[in-house]
C-alpha cells in the first residue's frame, strides 16, 4: 500500500510516496525510511520534535502501535525555534517600549 511522508527541511517542504506492507506501523515505516539515502529526510528524522499522522501528533507509544492505512501521511515535525508564549510576551513588551519612546 502507498503512504506519504512529509517533512520540512531548511524552510522547504518535501514529501515522498512510499510503498509499505499492509499492517505496517508508523515505527516500522520510520525504520524502513532510514534505509533511503535522502539527506534531508535523514536530517529531519534526527532533529524532529515529534511525529504525526495527518496532523495528529503521536506519543512514543502511539508511534509503535498505530497501524497505517492506504494513503496515510506521516509528518515529521521539527522543533519550535522559540516558545510561542515567550515570543508573544516579548512582542507585547516591545510594543509597550515603542509606545513609551514615542511619547
């Protein structure tokens, strides 16, 4: 059966289709993907923050147990560059500082 694997490497989205056996788990598919000699995929697998299927992030136990279906899409998520809450606080603080200096 065919599945897709998507990842983002150096700001460029990439996606490939792969044939896997029926009853293949996400973990099995990831092991098979390591055998492909694609530098960007290898780098994404090494630096990813998490793994998901169709936008649903999976924990380690789910990666082992989740059986893939035809046309499923495995997604490799990279780590966030900044904590979203902290980034928002900094933007608010910068706006406050800009208002003070404009007075």
